[in-house]
């Protein structure tokens, strides 16, 4: 892996962290993912980061 690849990975990580910090809404944990409605065994609002991102993106598009 060269320096450009490493820099790209760091940039992507920083972007992901920044995007995850954008959400100020606290979602109630219901035992289901707020995006795909899959049953969750843990008290979290989403089953994974992809579902969280899809939910946030859809919410942003609805608001514009």
C-alpha cells in the first residue's frame, strides 16, 4: 500500500466519523432497526452503519 492509499483511507475514516456526528436526533430503541425493521437483540437504533447511513440520507432528502 502506498502513501496515497493510506491517505485515502484516513480521509474516508475522517469523513465517516464526521458524518456519524451529524445526527443530533436521539432515536428510541424499539428492538427493531429504524431502517430495515430487522429484529435487534441489542438496544441500538440500527443494525449496522449502512442502515444508519441510509436512514440519515433518506431523512435529509425528505427535509429538502
